[in-house]
C-alpha cells in the first residue's frame, strides 16, 4: 500500500524551522530563501489541516500540534541521515570544540594527531576558554569543562575524574621527599581555592598556613611556574603525563585526591552530525583510562 506522505521539501522546511524556532535560521540551514520556507510550511499546514506555527510580534513559535509533529519528525530525519552516512567512505564536516586552556594544551592537543590521521576530512576548530561557554547559543558544538560537583546536564558524559597529585620540576625536587618536607617548599596555589589544605590533611601533616598575601594564579600560569622550578603544584596525572615522560616534571607523592571531574557538554542537536559524533566517540575512547572504576 502506498504511503501518503507530504512533500519532502515541506517536511524539511518545517523540521528545520521548528528546531530553530525561526524561518530565517531554517532558510540559512537549508540554503533557501525565507519566503521559500514560509511557503513550504504554509502548504504543509494546508495539507494537514492544522496550524503548526503561530505568529509572534517578532518571529514564530510552534503550536501544540507543531510540537507534537516536530517530536515525531526530527528522530525520523536523524535516522535517515545516519543510515545514509553508512555509505560515506571518508567522513567530512566541521566541529568546533571549546576546552579549558590547561586541558586543551596539555592533554587534548598532544593527541589530536591520531584524530587527524583517522579522519583527515573532518575540520576541527579548537578554542580555549576558562569561562562557562554558552553552548546553547552555538558558540561551540562541544565543550570540555571542569566541574566540582558535576554538570547540570545529566547527558554530559564524564571524561576524567583523575585525582590530583603533587608535581614539581626535578631541579626543585631531585629526590623523593616526605610530605612534611614537601610542604615546606614553595607551594603554587590556584586562584579559586587552596587544595594544599586538603592534601596536607590526607598526608597527616599540619596544613600550611594560607596568608592573605599568598600569590595565586590561574591554572595555566601555575603549571608553567611548576615547569620553571618555582614551586610544587597539585595537578591531575593526565595533565602532567607528557611533561613527566619528558623529564620536565616529577610526581612528588603517591598521595592524591579527587576534587571534581571533566565532562563533555554538547549543544542541542549537534549529535545529528556525523563529524560531531566521530569526535565525541574518539574523545571518549582516548579518555577511557582517566575514569575511575567507582
């Protein structure tokens, strides 16, 4: 029995306009004019005998019928796109990734050669930012962020919850030191909080005094200061991995603790793009060893 389907162009126009809540943005996505989107949507409404959008003083909004119709159509278009992508021999596309500066420079960038080798036609745009990226406004497709108590979104997969350990340049700590001796060295402190207090408690030592005059700096600067031999820094193993392997840093103690975790945030709807899914899957695979079993 033949299916009774509305014209595909009309369905595409409605689905894009519904996702964006905008005829103009739908037109940009589809590469057509605003009037073409409007014409397709009005024709679809006539065919269905239902109002899918209502006019606002500025723009449009879905009606209840439109919300229900969009909820059925979007997954269907996603499945069609994913099925068609099976025939793509070389995945293509563009992915914008916003990562915290220290995580980007010390963990992500050294591994990107593997991604480029596997997916040479995927254009990766990497930007570093310490602030909370407004990912819902499409400043980025994906964002790598550190959270003390976990992200608000339950769909943000965990990348790393690796513990913090003391690291220093071998010129400063040429041989292993007891925790109390380590605490007498210059301690590099983060601007946001003093993690050395917690580490000292775990090491069964008297916590170091934290005076108002203590110099605190951003994580990236504190890390570079540790490399230069100016003090001891609490950092996670994934951040220090390559500098330890190169002999630029040494881990000063096996006493460590977890204070938060890195998560992968994604903008709404970006996972329908194969390039974004490829990078997400690659990133989760690369970071698998950084997630605790508990």
